[in-house]
C-alpha cells in the first residue's frame, strides 16, 4: 500500500482522543515513579489503560486484527506487545521503547496546544501516541505488506532491578523477529531524528569517613569531602588520558543514614562514564587509578565498584527507515537536523 494511501486511510491524529488518553495514564503518576529500590513503579496500571483501548480490536476479545501479548516478569510490572499483521510473511516494522515508568512525574496541565507534565515526552506521551496509532490501524484495517509491532516496556528509567523490561524481552527471544525489519526506538524526547547513542559504564565510589563530636571537627573526616577530593583526582587524570567527549559526568550522590550533626560518616557517589569507545578500555583504567593524597586506614577508606557496562548503538543512515523519518520530520517541523547523544539505550541494540 502506498505511503500516501496509508496516510489518507489513517487520517490525522484525533487530538481529543489522544489528550483524553494521556490524561488517564499521566493520572497514574503517583504509582509510576521509578527510583528503585525506594520507589518501584506499577507499570500494569498503564497497561490496563492501553488494553482498555486496544482489546476491543484484538483477535482474542473483540474479533479484530490486533494480536495482543501482555507478559510480566515481575508482579504488577508488565510489558505489552501489540501486532497488526501484514500480508507478507517476514516483513516487519516495529516501534519499541514506549516505557510506562517515569522518574519523577506530575499531573498534566493543558494550555492551548501546549501539554505540560513530566511524562509527556518521556515517555507517556509516546505510549498514548502509539496506542492511538495501533487503534487507528485496527479501525481502518489497511492492507500493509509489513506487520506493525508496538512494544510497550517497563523499567526504563532506572535499572537497579533487572529482568523486568526490555532486557527480559530480549533474553526470552520475544524481540528476535524484529531483526528482520525496520525498528524505531520511541524514547528520544526531541523533534529531530536521533541517529546514535553512546555506551556507558556505571561505577560507584563508596566512601567511609570518621565520625567525631561536632565540637571537635578537626578530629573528624567528612566522607563527602573525602569523596569529592578523590573524584577531583580521578577526573583530572581522566581528562588528561581521554578526549573530553568521553569525560565522566556526575549523576547524583546518595548519603547513607550513618551521619551525625555536621559530620557525614559515609556516602556513596554514583558516576557514569559516557563513552564512544569499548567499555573495557576505560574500566581497566579506572580500576588502576590510585587516589593520591588520601590516607587510607581501617577507619576511613575508598572503594570503587563497577556495574555492567553497556555498548552504544549507531543507526544505519542508509536505511529506508532513516530517510522516511527525515522526510516526515521535514514535513512536520520544517527542517531536519539529526543528532546523537551519550544517553544509552539498554538492550535494544541487540535487535539490529
């Protein structure tokens, strides 16, 4: 079916339906915050809204064309795969990455044609948009050569708990068939095409200081100050060794409950190395970096640990999907300026 015919058949986005659905799912924001282990989201609350919209058009419940697969690897934290079958076996087009958790969402407000609310672009707005697309496909039933697949995922914002979201789907082989066609990752909160994402090495610096009475602070060692001095030395050496584009960037630090008055006894500094080289190179370097100027004893010390490294992803600039996306962007926005970022995209790179 020609592109122009598909566009005519589907028509324009039903704004009223889209906004109404978005209000419903952002309305669940209190239960979608992902800051595990303290806050664990319940993505199935969003799944329920998506199912309410799409099940009436499914093969199992409504006699429609949509094939709906809702699976969970963790209670209340499901992933949802929805398919609109094409006419040619093996031809496939997929939209992946519409995640149903959020980092710190808040309720939606509407000001004319502006929608405000964390989650509108990362990523509940994408959930609503792709839900509307799949519903419209089911209603109009265009004859497409390619099967269209939408993959709504859990657990994107923070990976302290694994085996829940797209990593679980990849491990179970549920995304293997997507390798045969074009795949669009729908979690880039920008109007322009994102053509690449960097790799990352999460690492943690555990710092133990020395607690003492607040009136005798000269006898104490503030763990936060000790940690910052160590990080300063690491960064100085890092910048000298690697190109600035590969520089480590601080994300956040968490202080433990072991502190008293003005003295911080322990703290943890969470860092991420964003890179465009092989992760093992920088990891080996950091592992060997000495902490100069820090007198280490059993009472105060520094410990460096690493989480699993992640490789980057580069899009195929010669692919039909990239050219179609650029054309659509030009029509909608008026210009095209593709970009790449050092933000990492989890396990979906294995679907290439």
